[in-house]
């Protein structure tokens, strides 16, 4: 009789577990507001949009809503103030805001290269940054990372901002003025290079990338508090986003199709998006193992330059600017 009761109890436990399991599997997804430094429909944010479209955030039981901030520094301040748990900026951004007391770190950086490319017209006498002296050049803004990266490159050739005419033209004007021949060079992201090339009939080329200042790619930021109190959430967000980046690296053509489905404004422009992805793959995403990993030596070089230029008043300990604890973590 004792064995019968034991068997009956065991069967009840199995039934109870079977009833509970589906409920756990269908637990409501965790809702997260993800701040991006600009409108999400820019191709620069393709890894995020692809991850959303292909259900990579849903795979992590997350419901992500993307909201545009007012640049990377604003995003970092919002995260530091506790108004959002996660956001996008540039790998350089913690250098700027941490020096002003904003407690955020980069928890992943999307690529081992720089987001900034220097572009000229084909056949231009400008063959390197040394030839920019006396020329007119466009940047998005004087407070944008692409501008700081340009200054870093100029310094390598013993030039400074006063040795050429640098015009802050905004996110559209930066490539439109250059494409129209009103500037002889441009410092910008891969998206703008493709836009300028299209507008000028395929008449642009890049200056040697190896000569450029080693600034950073896009990064994912989180606050010290969230990293400490909810590391599992950060891990899931990083993992899903990096899957979107990996799709672009592995098959840019298929990724371009997915992206235009996610952002219908680009429907019919798949070929251009594929060209943008090719530039990201070659110059930004490449040579990073594992994906998302920050290079502290590179970060240190960037910070030293920012201090020397007066962008920040003092250096921050490098380990306070980033963490690699969330990269290379398989599901």
C-alpha cells in the first residue's frame, strides 16, 4: 500500500510540473526601452532592426521598443540617470560622459574598426589626410565623434582644425554638400559614403583607412547600477543585438532584404543597403573576436587624445569605461 501511495504522489508531481511548464514557457516578455542616438531608420542601426525583425530579442523573451535620443551623449546621460537601462552611442562616448560624473560603461562595441571614413572625389589631388591642408571638408557637427576622429587623423599629419575649412553641415548636408562639389572631402559614416557616391554618379573614393585615427565603432551602453543589479538583462540584449550584426557579416545580401522589410522606407533600395553593409563589414565590423569585444588599448589611445584636445578635462580609469563580461556568451 505504501508503494501505491508513493507512485500516486509521484504521478501527481509529474502532472503538476507538466501544467506549470507551459506557463513558464509563455511568460510575458520583459519590456525594454532601447535608446538610440538618432532615428532608428538609419542604416547605421541595421543590426538592431534586423535583430528585431528576425525575433532575436523575442528569443531572449524581450519586447524592445526603440526610441531616438538627441545624440550619444544624451543617450548616455539618460541611462546614467536611470531613465533607460540600455542605449546606443559610440565606443568613445563613456570617455566624454564619465569624466562628467555619468556612471555608464560600454558593454559591447560593434566592430574592431572606426565608424569614421574620409572620402574624396575620384581623381582628386587629395591622396592622404596630409593633402587636406587648405581644403574645404564637411562633418556632421563639431560635437560629433566623426569630427573628433577627423581631428585625430589631422594630428598624425601635424595639422589642426585651423589648417582647413571644416564645415558642420548636419546629417544630410554632410554628404549633400560634398556630392554637389561644394566641399572637397567628407568625414562620415559608411551610410553617407554610399549616399554621396549615389548622388555623384559613383564618383567617390576613400582615403587610406590605415592612416586614419583609431576611433571607435558603435557601442551598447548600460549604467553601472544595471550592470550590477541586472546583468542577465544586459547579457540578453547584447547577445540579441550581436546576432543582428553577425547576420550582416555572414550574408549582407540576405541581411539587406531583411533590413528593407524591417524599414519599409528602403524598399527597392536593397542594392544600396548591400553596399552600405559591405563598407561596414570591411572597415567597421571586421577583425573582432569575439564579436562585441572592446579593445582597452585602443580605448586608452582615444582617451589620451580627448584629454590632450581638451574634449575632457581628465582621464578616467580605463576599466571604468567598459566591460567585456557580456560578449562571447552563447545562449
